């Protein structure tokens, strides 16, 4: 019989980071907040992610701001709306970088959003294709996440 080996996270960098997404739970205008959680020794120096937004939802990429945790280590954030492919969900790509200091846990970025010309209902703001980069230039994929926005009647 072949022994089964369970691999715990021997190299914390590989399976450590997570990004959480919070959005105002109700209303047409709001602020999405991205928060980093890394165990000690696995903090990244840069992050990248994409937001996927349903058509009635619009992010203000020029309104992107660095969160407190990233501000402490002099990072900057840049977001751009990617081309919308014929009425499908929109994509907004963000990069958080600058300097060689690692990013501590906490809020790393905020982005304003608007759900325009929409009917009441639930809308999903999804964060996909997230990557973390450590000081050695190694990258790690971060699990997708989402937040729900409720537009009241």
C-alpha cells in the first residue's frame, strides 16, 4: 500500500494569502473594500485582482484609493475598466504595488461603485484572478471571492 502524505502549508507563501471583499449591502452608490489576510512571514509586496461586475453596475476606477494597511507602507493602487464585450459583465483590473515593503493585514484598497438604471434586486460583485507577489518575485494565486449588493425597492 502506498502511504498517503498530507502536505500542510510547508511554505506559507504558497497557500497563505486571502483577499476579502466587502461592499455596502444596500443602495445604488457604495464603496467596495478589499482586505488582505496573510499569516506572519507570508505578506506580499504587491497584489493584482479583477472585479467582475454585472452590466447595471459601474465601478469608478479613477476613484480607487489605497486602504490604510497599504498606505502605511507607501503602496499605490491603479484600476482600469477593461473593454466590455457586447453587454456581458464588465471587468475592472487593479494593481496594488510600489516599493519593496510587505503589505500588512487590513484594508488595502477601496473603489466606489454605482448600480445605475437598475431594478431592485441582488447584484454580485466578484473578485477573480487575484495574485500576490512576494519580495522574491514569486507569485501565488488567491482564491476568488464575492460580495452581494442589494438594491432596495
